[in-house]
C-alpha cells in the first residue's frame, strides 16, 4: 500500500515523516497490542515511507528526509515505554539512513520536539484529567512544567525546524537530531 502510494505520487524531493501515536501506560500494563501500535505508527511507518522514497532520491542525487520524532526518542520517562522505544527507533533509522546516503546528495535528519500544542497533546491532557481528576489547566501546567520554555511549543516552531532540514542550505547536515525543548535535553 505504501509503495503504491509513492508510485502514484511520483518523484519525492522532500519526505517528512510526521505521523504518530502516543498514549501512556505503566510498563507492566503495556500490552503487546499497545507496543505494536506504537512501533507500527512511529517506527515502521517511518521505515516504509523512507524505504519507498529513498531510491528515487539517490537516483536523482538530491533529496531530504526529515522525521518528526520526540525528545522521548532521546530520554526515557515514566509510563511511555512503547512510545519512547518507537521514537528511539525512528531516530536510529534516520542515523542509519544518513550513513547509507552520505555523499549521494540525500540527507536524513530528525526533529525532536518536547510537548507541542497539538491535538495529540490535548488528548494527553484529557487522559491526565480522566486518570487524576485534575483540571485541564492543571494537567497542561504539569506538561508545561517539564519544558524549560515554560510553555508548549507551537506547531509553527516544529514546522520551521523541518523546513530548515528540507532546505537546500542544509545539504551538509546529515544524520543529525535537532532538539526543540528550550534547552532541557542534552543529546
């Protein structure tokens, strides 16, 4: 199905792997279905799309692959074993891809944001409210407290980082992970 899509799409100059899922569960209660769901969306999806686009990029001698991962792909946190493992896999895939495409004109990089003001974060806030009885404001504040910025990232900030990696001026940047957290995570 993925290959069929890319065949119909034609040549891909920039591939942005940005689909993903996230939910939290203590490790001992993480089901195999939860584990596979995270890996399928957050790692296997990146693999399938990258694999489908990379051949044409190498053939043309130009292309950009940018994967939106997460700071969770660099550090671990409680109740996120499946999510964290899947994002580590996505970052590792970009590093391995970068090694394979070095010198071809193709680059592969990852963007790792902390909490972003998106529907996925809103679902996390709703989950916190449901499980803890805290208000939505308190739940959001607990996420914001994890960021040195003192706020959620804006989607436009993540888009800017992706656009940077996709630009012709970033042709010498390959296999890198750009952390968008305001200075809290050291990678």
